[in-house]
C-alpha cells in the first residue's frame, strides 16, 4: 500500500487508542493487515516522492486540526516499515543490479502474505480501506 494509506490508518488508530505505546503497536500491526489486502504498489520514484509529500501534508493537516502525539506515533509506526522498501528500490535504481533484497518486515519478506492488485482497482481498495477504518472508528467512538 502507499505510505499515505498506512499513515492515515495508523493516525486514526493512534488517535482512537490515546496511548503512545499502543498507538505504535497498532500502527505496526495495521501495516501487516493492510499489506494483506490486495492493493497496488507504485514502481516509479516520482510516485514515491508524491506519496511522501502526501504523508507530510496529512501530518501537517492533522497537527493543525489538533491530532495528538498518539495519532502521529500511530501514523509513523504504520508507515515506517515501507522505508526498507524505499531504500531497496533506491539502491536497485543506483546499482542497476538484479540482486534480491532481503527485507525484515514480515509482510515484505514473504513470511506474511502481501496482496497485489493492479491499478485502478488496487488504488480503489486503498481508498476504500481508509474510508472503512474511518467509518468504523467514528461509529465506535460516538
């Protein structure tokens, strides 16, 4: 999934739980769950740059809207595992070698299933996922 999807879901979970340690744990756990949902991943650096910009924008908007540190911890914990993918991709672009990269995170190294779906449906699943999580958390907290 895109980092902005992971960040958004982690942000909402962190805000809902209100505890920084639980927010981090839920953020990491949500990354695994979201990666299991069939989705699209981008393959061009420009898309990664836009994704990063979207994360920064969501973070800034959330801070201005009053999101607490728990929300931000949850969002960061949810998005951070994708750094290993970004680093591997940048290395591959620089080296141009077909070497296989070893990932640590369970949904990246094959230990836990990683769903795949082609665009535009893979993007639609990400949007739907954020909307469903937002709706469920909103109704649970009301």
